[in-house]
C-alpha cells in the first residue's frame, strides 16, 4: 500500500461535529441539563417578578401626598427627607470611591509590572474587603469617624464608610473592564505617537466605560439599600441633612425604622415602592450613559 492510498483511507468510527451535536441533543443527559437550566432561568425571573408585584400591590395604594411633605412627623411619616438624604449620601460616597477605585484599577492594569507583589496584595485586599459584613463596616465607621474623629452621627461619616464598602467593587469591575480592552487599541495609539497618559484617558477609558459604569451601578445599589452600616454612622434623624456633619436617615433606614416601630407599616410599603423606582431610574440612566459611551 502506497502512502497516497493510506491517506485516502478514512477511519470507520470518524464522527463529524454535526453528528456529535445531534447525538448529544438526543441523549437523556442533554434533556435533563436543558430542563435544569430552563427551570433555573424561569425561577429567577419568577422570584424577581413576585418581589416587584408584592411591593407594588402593597405599596402603591398607600402612596399619599402627605408622604412627600417637607417635614417628617408621626402623623404623615414623610419619606421626602429620607429621599433627599439618600441622594446626598450616594453623591458623597461616589465622589470619594469612584476616583480612587478607577485610578487604582488603572495603576494595576496599565502601570504596574506583571507579577508585581504589590498587585497581588492589592487584589487580595480588595477581595477580602468585599466579603466583610456591612455591620462590621458600621462598627468601624462608628468607632473611627464617630468616636475617634469626634464626628458623632454624621452624613460625612456614613458616606466615607459607604465609600470604603463599595471601593473594592468599583476597583475590581474597573480592572476587569480595562483588561477586556484589546491590546491592539494600545498598540495603535502608541504607533500614532500618543503617550501613555493620553492612551489611557482618550482610548482605553472610553472603551471600558460600559464596564466601569456597571460597577458604579452596583455600588449605587449597595448604597441605596444599606441599613446596618448607616444606622451606626449617619444616624436615624428624620430630617434633611443641611450639612455633611448633620445626622440623617436614608430611605432604607427610614423603611426599617417604620417597620421596627410598627406604627406606620403602610408608609413603609410606600417607601419600598419609591426605593424600587429610584433604583430602576438610576439603572436606566446609567444604561443610557453606557450606550452613549459605547457609540463613541
């Protein structure tokens, strides 16, 4: 048998990719896995829809104009001061956490040498901070900012505590977004004569902006929904915080206090609806901004 004749002989048991895929789809294991995946997806969506429907059904009928009064009292249980404090708390926390998180990620991805021990230490530290319970952050913020600095219950102490909480989240998501940018973007920018700093801020950051905004959205969601850490740092005063050193409650703390007292449960359900709408509005705005950046 010549070599050319041997090459023309094909294996009897050779299976094409189409045949292998057809066999897998017809196997019982494939059917079981498909059912498990489908059931998991349906269950996840069902839980989300149930939570939204429950909050809407219980809260919408209790929405009253008195809930949006400028001042809180035992009769109206107004949520408006807590809403203003929530927006202020979110802005103060993001002003501190976002620049530090983004610049730290830029250093880890763009400037630090590969295999640097400092990079490993920073990443392990960020992962460790992400797993610490919020109540521990609250105790730390109370002892450090409230007692050691003498700030007491203040919006600034709560904002700095929340900034420390969301800093690892923003840093890690920004790092992953920067790493997802192709190296060809960097090489093309360097080939055109651009420096390192210009490449980072004019090429890489705009390309990674959708991923960065995803981390910021997750951070905002954690700020808006946090209760334990803010109860120990910003306090539970039901008034609008007129300055960063004043005490004030956010919407989540306001809802918790109403349910804990048991005197205005209907107002608590209405607060949950407003809190849900606030989160949806923030996510929609962030998604819109992300799409604008992705088109640039």
